[in-house]
C-alpha cells in the first residue's frame, strides 16, 4: 500500500553533503534527525533480527557494535512504516546503517545480505537520493571539519582517504540491491553542485512522484 506522503532517504559518504542538502529542503518536511521514532513492537524487531541473523553471523570480523547498528536500523523502521503528513526526510537510514556494518568487514555473505535487503524492500524509501560525491572531495570536507564524529575521521588521513574509496564501492553495491528489491526511485546527484540546485532537484523529484499518485 502506498504511503500518503513519500519517504526520502539520503545516501552518500561522510562529507558527501547529505545533512547540508536536507537542511535546504522545505522546513515543513520533517527529518528523522529531529524526530524520535516510537518504539518498534517486539515482534517487528524479532522479525528483523531473524532475517538479519545469517548475514550478521557471516561478518568477518563480527563486532558487538554491529548488533547495536542493527538495533538502530530496527528503530528506523518506524519512520519507513509510519504515515507522515508531509514528505519525510531520512538523512541516515537503512542503507547508511547497513553501510556502517559493512565498512570495516573483510568478508560477509552476499547472498545473506541480499536476502535481508529483499525482506526490507517493501518498507524501503520511495525516493533514494544518492550523492555520488567523489571520495577525494568528501575527504577534503572531512579534513576541514577537524573533529567531526564520522568514524572515518578518527583514522589517519591516508587510512581515511582509502576508506572513503572503499566505502563508495559499498554504497554503489547497496543502492543497486535496493533498486532490485524495492519499488524506490533513485535520484542521482553529483554532490558537487551548489546546495540550492541539489535541493531543488529533490523537490522537483518529489513533486513529480506526487503528481503521478
């Protein structure tokens, strides 16, 4: 069943410009970063954990932090499965949570990951905004922040830069899987355009989706 208002998920590297663009969107559009979701029912959390179990057990190395990141994904499901009174913006959603789990993993089961994303597909965002910001530009932005909270910022600069290159590949793989297993539309932005132009493209994409409803 189609939601009354679209859910928009932003995807991109740390430093890609996700939060900067979301702040330039219409102020009437709520965002997940300033809206706390109500608790997800236990049965729904257990559903997610059951579908994620094979994937989690395949991670090398497996870290306890991964369970916490999966828990955050469970909380985010409330945003995707609820009904909003205006387009709902999620600047770090399902894809970001899975990306965070995969970031430092040496290996994992691609088949188990695909099964998990296939299960999440019906709850996925209506519009995925993919910022293809070049890793070298994202790196410069992270360096200029000097003390941000992104995990990659806490590494040495050479490690951070190589991590961004590897991270870009992980994002491309995850977005491709969501294209395959959900009805989401993907809007690709360069990540290098002025913020006003990028925000206008998102607004136009949402207007087009609503016009087709």
